C-alpha cells in the first residue's frame, strides 16, 4: 500500500493534494498531471495581460516540496486496475495506491464536420497561446458556441479590436446556465459591442475562407475557435469497469463504485441527496469537491453539500450565479448599485440567486445570498426585493430567530 | 507618520469597506461592527482583485472573486486561496473624519 495517488493536476487534483496534508494525512501523495507545466489556474487564460497569455501557477515547486507532494508532470494514466489497486502511467510505470483520486477533468467536445480539425479548442494554456498569438486588430475570428466560454472569449477579442462572429445552434446564446433575463442583457451588450451572431444555425464545414452554416451562408474567418462544451474525461474509469454516466459516478461522499477510488471536479457526477447525479464545471466546484474528497480519503465520511457557484466576466460586466435556479421557483428581482439581482425561492426558502452588474459590484450580495441559501432562510419576498433592506440584516435576523 | 484625510466615517457602511486611491496606489478602508476603522492594501494578495468589493463580516473581508479571506485588523490571510498576508496601515477617526497613515 503506497499512499494516495491523484490522477489530474488541474485545480481539483492540486487542491486535493494540499488538502490531504491539511487533513493531517501523512502518507505519500503523488500528483500526476498530463500537461508539462506546474499546476496552473485556467480562469486567467481568457484574460491575457499586455497581449501575453498568463500562466498563473496554483503553487510553486517549493510549495509542492514543502508539502511532501510528489509531482509527475507530462504523464497520464493509461490503465487502472481497481482490484489490484494499481494504476499504470503513460511511461509504463505502475503505481500502487492505498486510495486513488480521479481528477481527470474534462476535454473539449469536438465538431464532427469536414474541416473540424481547423477549429482551435480553448481549454489549456497551449490552446490560449495558439489563439492569442494568432489574433490582432482587424482579424476575423469565428467562435462556434455561444456558451459562457465563447461569450467571454468574444468580449476579450472585441477588446483587442478583432472582428468577432458567434455561431450558436440554439436560438439564443447562454441558454444553458444563465438566467434568461441576464442572458438577454449580455447578448444585447455583445451586439452593442459589434459581435455578429449567427443563431439557430449549425456548422456544415470549416474551410480556408471560414465557416459554412446549415442555411448555406458563409461566415468569413481568419481563425475559428470551437467552444461547444466539454465532455468528462471518463475513459480510464470506464475501461476499469467503474460506473459512469455523464461523468464518473460517485456517491454523496465522492466515492466511485470501486473500493478506495474517489472522483472529484469536472469529471465527477455526484449523487444528490434527492436522487440523480450532477456534474459541475466550475473553478469553485473543483476546489470544494477536492477538499471534501481529500478529507474523506484521509478517513472522514463527509457528504459533499456545497452550493454551486460560478462567475463570468464579459466586458465590464460580472455575472454570478449561486445555487441551481429552476423554472418552478418563485422569482424575486432586486435592484442594486451597479446592477440587479434575482432570487429564486422554493416553497418560500431562498435556494438560488443570480446577479449581473458592473465588475464585482454584486459580489457582496451574492455572497450574502449564498449564506441565506445555506441557512435555509425564508425571507419576506417584499423585503428581499427592497434595495433599502440590507441582506446582512435579513441573514442576522434569521440567525437570531 | 503623516496622516491624511481619506473620507468621512459616514461614507462607509457599518461592517463595510470602501476603496481609497492615493499616490498611485489603491487601498481599502474598513469600518468594523464597533465603528472602529482600519486600512489595508486594496488588492487581494492572491490575484489583483479589489477587496473593497468584498463582503465584510465582523472583522473579516472576503475577496469577491475567489473567497480568500483576511482579518482586516491585522492583514492576516485566513482562508485559501489567499496565503500571503495583506499590508495594513494605521487608521483613525477624528471628528467624524477617517484619517490614514500610508507612509
């Protein structure tokens, strides 16, 4: 039995390695990453500084050494033998483990049309370099996919004077994760910034001239980026016979169907107390699941219960969503300095909140909303809608009650 | 130590913070639940995010982006991903006026 092995050195795997030490685990910890660099943060990739793609490291070599974490870059796992408790790496070496964490993340979904290989992905540092080193003011970029990543990229490229077209198969952009009111506002802002939208159209082919759409039209482009979502990296788990679906299936404590094997982050579909499995793709989730998985690998039996939360910056606007808004929820709108907030109530209880405003101006309110959600507060909707009523007061009153 | 006038105490919400720019640098000034005032460097030590947009609860301020947290009285980093302490500066209230010493 040889300590804990973590496959995947993104935000989740790396956070888990350190969290094991914070949880008092003293055995060996081995972190295996497919990319050649030290572990780095992905959110800054879409925000080049002075034209250069940022490489913001999650930790320096010294921090890994100080924590006694063995880091193996440039390697992936090619085979998992859950019965033997071993994992084979791409260089042929076999590691045996006491506990294994699969933090394999997700990979970009690829187009299947002719010329699909011409479209660049946008996931890794290398992808970001390939995009930003090839664009300049006056260039034409076609972004296939009007989700959060596509729209963030569009805003950054407009800021550089690049002519941007967004191609989306659905009738509206940002349909998946963003409340409709805010999706429409962001869409309008992109239009005002000069982004051209080609909605409700599929991609037939990508060629020298650009992208041919299902209505026969052609979107001219010097560079094509495909951001049509990601697929959980489940191949290793699947081949080893672990239960998978839309991700590696885990119980509420992030344990997979194989003994001593855990999964967390973008690759994990986690059982919900109310039934079903949910897979999240966000920076915060990668970290919070990593922390729960680490404590459980170190001996705890904690249920993962964090409230999902993500942000997206587009132009000078910041979007934040906490919880999972559902169509059946009662909605309460509240205006705030710099933007507006929307609360979602289920049977009177606050269960989700979203905000769109200038920069980080709504961060405080969303944080308080998260605390209201976690505390299971049922505030008077009229008070919630009244910008004159401080959310902190609502929270303190509920805690005192 | 040279004190400069930054704002009025009433400009800051109780358990709140505001941004203060001076001499090409940016700071955050806090008003605690007991009306005491404090001043720290404005940007989170993890990434350059302004803490004046963060939630203040008791004597803690939380970074609006990544939830790192600091004790704004001492600058101590309390929660990851913040691990480097914030620089702090003396602050005081004189006749309803907040003064800070940034030297």
